[in-house]
C-alpha cells in the first residue's frame, strides 16, 4: 500500500502516516482532520472496498491476533474472531439519544443533552487511537442510486470492525461516488478504547447526523451503519421526511405460476428473523413450485410510491450478521451456505482441524474443541462451547436464495407486514388485524421473551413495539403517530398479521414445528393479502378456520392446532394488563387511537 505523508496541521509531535489517500470531498476531509486531531492515530488508512484490500486486512488481522484463519478447504475465505468476553451483545443501557430536549428522545430512550453528550465522550476519544491505525470507512446504506440510499463514513481503530463493515455495507470508493460533493453523510466515530464496560457509550446525535461509539467492538454497538444509522438515525429522518426505517426482514414468495409477493416481518433480535427470511419450503411446496427468496434479514426502509400509492421497501444492508447457535443444514441450509465461505465467525468454538462448531450444529458434540473464550472444551465441561449470541458475518450475495431484486434501487412492493414475538403462552400461531390502525396497535403491543442478543436477563416477557424498542431514534409517541399517519399516503395498504412460532404446551414442548413449516402460515398470509383465503372473525382478529391452514403431511393433530390457536379470555386480560406497563410510561402521551383499540379489544373479550 502506497504511503504518503499527511499535511501536518495539528499540534501532534509527528503526523500520522496516511495510506492510500483517495480524493474525498472537502466536508469529509475537514471532518476526518478534526477527528484525527482528536484521536491522534499513528496511521490513517482509507478503505477502498476492493477484494485485494479485504485479503490484506484479513492477513493483517491474523498477524495481529484479531483473526484465526479457519480450515480453507472446508471454509474458504473464513476467519474466526474472539471478542472480549465482556463484549458479546448490544449494551442498551449504555445507548443514548442526544438531543437538546429530553422530550425529543422520549420515555423509552436513554437521553443525554447534546452538548453534555459530546462533553462526556470527548475526553474518551482524546488520544484514543495513539499507537493505532484509524480506518476511514466510506459506506452506503441501500442500493447504489436508490433515492433513499444514505452515505456514512465511519472512523474506527478496530480492524475487525473495518472488515465487518466491508461485508455488511456497500463499502469503499463506491460511497465517495454516491456522496459526490455533498456534505450529507452520517459522521460515525468509533473507538474500542480498552473495551471496558465502564467506558462504553453508544451515542446518537440525530440533529447532527452523527454517531459516537466507544468501548465496544460488538456488532450493533460498533458496526455503526447497522442499528445506529439504519435504524436509530434513519427512523428519525424517516419521521421527518415521510418514510419508515424498521427492524424487519423482507422476503419474496414466488407461487406456482410465478406470482410474486413480498412480505416484511418484525421480530425482536434472535427470534428467528434470519431463519424466516431464508425459509426453505417443505418438499410438497417445492414440488408445486413455491420458492422463497431473501431481500433482507434485519432492516427495511419503506416508503409510499407516489404513483401507485403502495408501500415499497429496500434492505439498506449488504450482508448478514446472524445468530449461529441452533443453525444447521436442517434449520437453515441457506444460512449454512452463506457462512460456508468468505465469512467471519465471532465467538464460536474451534475444532482441532480448523473447522468451527456451535451448540445445535450437529446432534453429537465434538470430543474436544477450543471454546469461544479460547479454552479447551469437552462435552462434560459444563459450559457452552459457543457463546449463545455467537454470530456469522457474511455478504448477502453468499445466500443461495438471494432475491433477484435485493439490490434494486426502486425496491419491492410490500403486500404484508408481519409482527411476531417469542411467546411460550397466551398468543396464538397466527391472526390478521382488522385494518391498518388495528395492525399498528398489534405491533405497538408486541411482547417477546428476551434472548441473549442483548445484555440482561433471558426469558422474561418484554414489551417491544414493532421490535423497535431499542432502535427508535426519537420519541416513541411520535413514532406511533408516524405509523398511523403513513396510512394517509397509501391508496392500498399492506395487510398486517401477528404470528407466534414459539407457543408451548404445559410440558414445555413446542406446539408448532416452525422453520420450513412456517411456509404453511406464510401461504395463508399471502392468500389473505391477495383477498383469497378464508378466515373467521375472532376476539383478536381474523384467524384461519380449521381447514384454512394447509396441514397435509404434518404430524400435528387437530387438537394441537386448536391449542395453538386458542385464546383464553382470562389469560388475554392479564396480557392486556401487562401491556399497560409500556402504556403507563407513555401516560398522557398515549395516542387516543390506542386507547380506543384497547377498549374495543376488552369489549370483544
Ligand atoms: O445488534 S446486532 O445487530 O448486533 C444483533 C441484533 O440484535 O440484531
Ligand atoms: Mn436485529
């Protein structure tokens, strides 16, 4: 890599060496200079996004001990990364929205006043990159040329983050071209510091289009294009500009005969979004000609097309950051293929032959391996070999079921929106909202049992409106109103559904087989969206009648289906009470439409 000296403007004793300086626009140059003065890196490296660069960075990472090169026969182009054991999930309690007034952030966000936010982090960034390289990472969220696409530039001292951004976004010179001379880019500043939870903050400054993150190298905390830009900052911009940034997968379903339907679905982190987005239909459906393709597995940006009055959507990301445990050839062959080459594994176990392992990969555990913390592991070690939130990072193009339109700047038309959570009791397998407003209420009252994707207790029901609770970049009251108002722009709206793949019987057995068999529920959703399938009106919404869901070839009794779909009025009254937990927080700010919806629901019960 060519080395050229940097113009020495600052008071630093020695100017950092600048590697491969591209021609960047003056606003970027000015901001990078300021951050260099602040962080004082030894070196500056501008990422260009080339294959050669990626290989060089991996090689560097192996030399630095950031990556372990895996068995290249079995896993070509794949590397293992072990994170600091204190840094394995998003840190929601250390995530802040920084605005002039607390009301802009609302009751569900941690808030710091803007100036106080900068003041808190400035001393942490000061000199943070001494002895390190600052990577300058230009990236685009969204298909190149899309009117909704957004440019960001991340400065980071983490090589792992630099390489991961290359997989997760459209990264490199392409972003400079998309930006042109504009100064409209998200300023993302990141340092891992000493990976100390006491000095860990993820701060968003939506009014400045700025993100500052310190003290963590973990996905959602550190790959700033993802949750920080594409959800928190983007949801704020969407509210101002009349579009929506949502925590949803986006899948295409091709029916026999070729009819194509796109479905978006919101589930909280680690509730099977990636699995649903990459679903492989059961054999019977495949034989008929059904095919599922993936547009995205985590985030969608939606807007209403002016000509058609219908909702269209893009996936702003270019890769997957998926949960690994439980993934295997049966549960998600597409994910297995996607992580089979040119991928990063984080916090999985390492086998003696340089292959990887995790709980649920194979029925029988390996005789021995090295666990995610780097220690020798055997099946009787009494602990997990892979971290429950271990992840793979892979480019979207690795997915054999990638949708042909996944990179289309014009996006795809959304016919249905699905909300879902992980609920072992109370909530039926599937039902349809009576209308848009009722659907918004279903999304707003969503609850899910917590998982390992965020720090904190696992397995308690948490209210998670639209699966966006940790990701709404502004006041949740305004967010709900925005959802309701979006309807006015639409001539025809996507139909809204609620699903729960996770209901259990009294003995804790799952009532529904899930995975590929979810196709049966999806088919009903698709048919309902096109005004075809039957349903009966129930207290909760429209539900498939016996016979409306295709159960042929499934080892599941009518009694089991009844149990899956049953609604216990008393249990549901308790559910409504527990929904109050969030609504009480909103108090006087609760949209009156929600009060009416709740009253109607109580009346029906
Ligand atoms: O926050 S991450 O993007 O790292 C994982 C998730 O919660 O979806
Ligand atoms: Mn997610």
